[in-house]
């Protein structure tokens, strides 16, 4: 089973070749070498990847999980927020999932089993 990181990397390559710009969101806190905490500043639950389609400028967000991965409560909350305002986003377990979310401009793909709409 591929790791989440491997899936994420494959999605980034495929989406970049698919007339889109995509970015990896480094989220969380890390301790610096001098002992201070650094916070990325992104909200809790922010999806792993985000970007936009060249064809129409629409923004999309992709939460990447492996075959067994489940979204955390803060990720579900972010999903609910994006759903309320109709932003393209979804949970992708493969390149095909990510491309489907983007191409079909889906809102909430993959979250159905976790209390979300699809």
C-alpha cells in the first residue's frame, strides 16, 4: 500500500501536468534549532494540497489519505466550511480521485463516509 506521502507526490506531478498549478501546504508546528516553536499559520485542518485550474481560475483543495486513512475532526470541520461556500475540494486516495475532483469540480468528494455530503 503506498504511503500518504507517495500518493501526495504522485498527485502533485499529475495535477501539474493537467493544466493546473498545485501547492503543498506544510501545516503544523515544529521546534526550531534554537528551541522556539514555529507555526505555519495555516488554519487547523487545512488540506494537504491546494491550487487552481488554468482554464477558469477556480481554486481547489485536496486532502490526501492512504487506503486506510481517515480525516481528523479538524479536517472534517474545514471540509464543512468549504462545502458551505461551494469550494471544489475532496479527499483523494489516488491520482484518479484528485483528477476527478478537479475535472468535475466536485465539492466534498470522499467525505461522505465521515458525515460529509458528496
